[in-house]
């Protein structure tokens, strides 16, 4: 222990003696360790940390799917859900949820509280029991509250309880007003509980007895319910899936019209929460691992260069009796001290980096991911700190062991040569070691650069995708009209008056509204029936994505009319029913024909509903004449496929929940207050929500690929800098070691060009070896990035060639600078060098 303490004190003195070397080494290690720690904190929070539910490994999501129509995940309809719950023997419990929005008023005891649009989730009574969550205050739902007429109570989130209910424990049993109806608050959920966070956090929970869609129990074709199961103890996901396959076949036979080709599949909740992130995070983790290896190689090169200057000192220690392992241990202790300093600085960088990650919406929830890790859950906890400490120690051994062993061997076996000031043999041996490190550094940097190059090309291709609309100067906001106050005809009138007011506002070019805004992540899909064609068999049903829009919506969003006409004010509830379709729907269902003037119907519009029995089907009831064709819009994101879309005018199919779209002549930000005032002028209790611009929606839709692109590019840039510095350092050291030889060559008549070629040739030989090895490694490893790329091959030859050429030119520059210096050597000074 005493000897170790001496090594530590001596090592600290040696590091303080050369502050420049110490600072460069610590900063290099801090970059590598900090990047690894920051990425590991995200991996820890999203992939490693257990979900905050009771026995989360037993929780699974049940989804429907229709492989024939390229729908890998579909919500369940209530009839199908009830059948699955009745038949599933693998489930301890099976619960459902669906999302809606409501206007919250009179929730604050203080007078004058502003109305607020909140997201609610309708859940089955055993939902919280399935998750293993108990309310912080009050009670959960009772079984009878799943039935209409037996329910009036709601549960609120902790955040809503604090923000609007004054965090008053006595509020249990009191009422809040949702959409004009008083609802009793029966419970408050624990702080931090989150589920069904799309498109925003759910803050009110309703039992199925309060479901506003009263005919849901008859609507087997309306897939809108998420289903979460708690599997019985000892039942794994594979066994549950086997049972779901059998249930799927039974439901297909029982209801062929709706369930032909429909299959059930189970996904672990943790897998669903992290599935889309997993591949990207693993690629980033690999990238920072490469970055750390490059940092280690650089510091090892610095160590070898420093050790070369200490050959005489180490030889004296060996001559005085220090054994080889004693010298190795001393050098390793110094390396570990550097690693600890670099690790500490790296953790500080990671602390800042984690805060940066929290600002990037790379982990945005969606309709099929009910639970995601919130940004505030990502941080430097004990596991991350422990990982950082272990990484620092491993790094110290990694970059310190090879130089220590080499110097220990050189000090013992070449003692007479090492005692001489020149020590040419030892220097030559260390030169070979540094050369091998340069080869490794170039190869590692090339792999990282090619990965970044692929991401850059992919993101550039994604940015070039035409969204189908003009996002510039477009303001959007959501309105949710309560059923208690607005029947459907009154809702259509409200939007008509509002859009007239907005269109008359200064600077407004056009104003419209739509049921499902592009890039919002919300969509509607239903069966399509075409007049004059036989009703398709269940296995041959065709589908369209339905939209309700106002007459000026296409102009407000900047969509192009390809054929026919757009809707007008004359397309009201008294006029013949009309529709506009997109190009994809026209090509898919009327190939080689002109669909203008043809008639088609959405299946739910061709149904006649009754209060106490299943609906009747009447095709004539739903038929609409196609009057126009508009350009395709990338509704599901720039990388998503274009879907067939069927537009209907709002006046002919009124809806309460719409997104208002306003195009302005300049920046639309200043119009938000005008829009809010116009809404209040029509209804003082009506809030607006999710105010944004289409440019912001477009940017958010590519947030995850942008996150991967920016980080990988940043890591690659650092790797390129470190590789260039590594090559430069080795060549500068080589020139210093060969000063006498270069002087002799110049004295014997060698030209400056000969010396230049000699030094550059030596450096480029190492660089080119690294490039060849790196190309082979990149060709194998970039296959892991395939799912992250858009319209770019993982083996894209242009990227490989350009990056290899770039790194070769950087290496050439790094060799040329010390080579140029070598040509300036004075032969007389060089001959006196030793």
C-alpha cells in the first residue's frame, strides 16, 4: 500500500510537471467518456430501467393487424376486445383505453379561471389494477362504472390536481365541469404517472360508462381501442401469442366481414416503448464507443511520445533495481490518474449533454406507444455514474497498458542503449507502436465518418421529399366543441362563422379546417365502396383515409388541385353529396380511368344507426360524387408511404373536433392572439389548443432522424479531428527522431523534395493501411444502420468513396505540415543533434 501511495504521488508530480500534455490528454478522454456517459444515460432510462408499473415484465399490449393491407398494428374495436377478453386464458386481466379531448371549465376554486382543453382517456374499470397503480387520493373505478348510466366520476392526474384544483386533498367528491357536464372527482393519480401521452399528456380518466360514442359496442369495424394485458404468472409472451393466434382464427370465422385477414399479436410493453429507439440508440452507442477508442489511441500515442522523452529516466530506475513490472505499474498508475481526471471532466460534459438531449423530441410518443420515457426521467443516476467510473478505469488500462509494457521492456532489455541520450533502437520500437496506433485510429475514424456520411445523405434526401403542401406562413390550432353545447349542425355553423372572421383579419390569405391534420400523427381509416362494382369479399375490402374539410382548406394548406374542383360554400347539407380524392386513391381504384363524376361511399356513412341495436347497411345513404382530385400529402411523415385519401365537406358531415389552418402573408405568430379573440367572441368558454405552425409540425416529424444525424455527425467530426491530430503527432515525432538522419541526407546532396516525399510516404503508408481496414469494417458494420436510412443504401458507394478520399486528404495534410518542417532542417545543426 505504501508503494502504491508513492506511485500515486510521483505520478501526480509527473502530470503536473507537464501541464500541456496533461490538459490535452484529459480533454481528449473527457470527450470520449462524456459522450459515452451521455448516451448511456439515455440507454439506461429507455432500455434498461424497469417500467414504473408493478411487475412490468408481465404487461403486454394486444394489437390487431392486417398484413395484406400493410397495417402491422391496429387498435381493437370494442366488440373484438370484449371477445378477446372473454376468451383469453393467458390473461390475468385485459383492459382497454381510447383517447379524446374535452373542455375543462370551473375547475379552479378561484373565479375567472380560463377554460382549458385537456386530454382524457376512457378506460375500462380494471385499467389501473392491470397496471398495478393505486390512486394517491380517493378510489379507482368500480366494475359497474363500465356501464352507461352507472358512471359520473372521473380520476384526474397529479399535474391537473395541482394546476387547476389547488392541490386540495378535500377536492375528492367535488365536481369539475367537462364539456358543460359536471363530473365528480373520485381519485387523484400518483405524481409522475403517465400513460397514453399522445398527442399530449392525459390528465383526466373516464370509465367506459361515460364514453360519448354510445354505439361503440355495435361498431366491430371501428378500431379505436388500445388493449393492455397482465399475463398470468408463469405465462410468457410466446404462449400468449399462441393463444391469440387461435382466438384470431375463431373471430375470423365468426365475423368474416370485419375480421377476414385480421390477426392478433402481443408485444411486451417495454418492447413497444423502446422498439423504435432501440436500433438508433445502439448505433449511437457504437459510435461513441468508436469515439472513445479513437481517444484512447490518441492518448496512447501521447503516452508513447512522452515515454520516449523519459527513456533515460526509466533506464536509470531500472539500473537502480526497479523490475520491469515495477516500471509498468508506475506508468499504469499515471495512466489511471489521467483516466480519472478525464472521467470526472467527462461526467460534467455528460451532465450538460443530458440536459441537451431533454430538449430534443427524439422520444416523442405516438398513437401506438402509450408509454415513453419523459425527458425529465433521463439523468445521471447511480447506475450511470457507476458505469462512468468503470469506463474511466477501463480506459486508463486500455490506453496505458501497451505503452507501459513497451517502455518496461525497453528499459530492461535495452538498458545500455536507453542510458544513451539517443536511444535509437528504443525510439524505433516505439515508432512502430505509434504507427500501428495510427493505423487503428484512421480505421476507426473512417467507420464513424462513413456512418455519419450515410446519415447526412439520408437526412438530405428526407428533407428533399415534397410534403404535398406549402408549410410556410401557416398557423394551426385545435378546437374541441363540447357535445353538450353543440350538436353537429351547430358545430358546422360555428366553424363557418369563425373561418369567415379569420379570413377577414388583416394579413390572412385563406382560412380552413380539417379533421386530421397532416403530420399530426392522428388519422382515420375506413372501408371504401364504389358504385357499380360488386361488394368485395371480406378478404378483398378496399380502404381509404377519410378527412372532413372546409371549402378553403386546400388553399389554406397550400395543396394543389390536380383535376376537377375544390369544395365551395354551395356544398352544404341540402346539396348533392360530394367528395374530393387524392391522386393515390384515383390511381389505385380507378387505374386508367377518370374518377371525376364517379360515386363512392365510406362504409360508416352507409350505415343507419339505432339507439338499441346494430346498424343497418345502405349503400345509397353514403354515396358521394367525386368532383375533384388533389395532390398527395405526406400525412404519416416524410418517410411514410402516401395513403389513399377521401375528403368530404364539413357542411355535409359535421364534426366537432377540428384543426383550424390559417395561411398568412407574413409570419403567422402574431395571428394567434387574433385567433384566440375571435374564438372567444363566438364562445367565451371555448379554448384553443396545440397552437403551432406547419413549419414546426414539419420539423417535429423529422425530429428523430435529425437527432441521429446531428449526434453522429458531431461524433464523426470529433473523430476526424482526433485522427488528424494523431497522424500529425506521430509524423512530427518521427521528424524529431530522424532529425540527424535528415541532416545527413541533406548534407550529402538530397533535395528538399526528396525529404518531403520521404516523410509523406511514411505517413501516408500508415494512413492508407487504416483506410483499407476501415472500408472493410464499415462495409460490414453499416448494415446495422439500414432501418435508420431513407433512400440510401447502407453500402452507398458514393459515400464510401467521398469519405475515404476526404480522410486521405486530411491525412495528407497532417503529414505535409511536419514534412515541410523537415525540409527546413539545417544540416550543421542536425549533425550536432546527438
